[in-house]
C-alpha cells in the first residue's frame, strides 16, 4: 500500500489489517498507554465485523514481519473517524503514526469524505501534539458522549 523508512531500523510498509494481525494489534492497543481503552467492541468477533464494513480503512504498519503500528479508520457516509492509533514505543517519533493517519485520510478522501473527527484523552499530551502537527484542531465547544449497548 505505502512505505516509509525509519532511519534507525529500516523500511516499513502500511497495509490493510488482516485478522491474523489481531493478536499483535491487541497487544499494541493494550500497551499504547492513556487514550486507547479496550472495550467489548475490540474483541476479535467485533473487529471482524468492522473489517467486513470498511476494512480498507483499518491499517497496520509492518516492519520485518512485525506489526509496529495500527489505526482504525471509519466512514459513516458523512464524517470520517480515526480510532485506536497506536505505535510500538520503540518506533514512536519516526513517522509511523503520521503515515498511518495520512493513509487513512487518503482512503477517506477517496470515499468523498470532507471532515475527519477523532477523540483524544485530555491527558495524552503526546497524541494531542501529534494531531495538532497534522492539522487537527481541538473542538472545545463539544462534549463527547457515549453509551455501551
């Protein structure tokens, strides 16, 4: 799909998620730190449903056969969403996360998406800084709300 290079560790690629990636992706999410919370919708059965709907927006970064980053993009027909961006701690700050976001944005543009939203934990300053660098604005006028079904 796309490629990047880590000056310290060599080349990596971005490709669509495959269910065989699930254990590695789950580990990344579990070790991502503040901001990625595992919920029932992150079970393998629920992730498979996501892949059937718009799997082309669920991407992993891979280096030498190892998943080093993941992002789950979504398209509801009106807005795009970014979920669960996580990069292995050893590969942070090297462009993996930015490249994953760019790849999902490209996929959303191809679908006709005009706006992308995401949720970031207030305490996650590193993620907030990344998204600001990528052109995202904090929307302080809105209060996120949710409900588990």
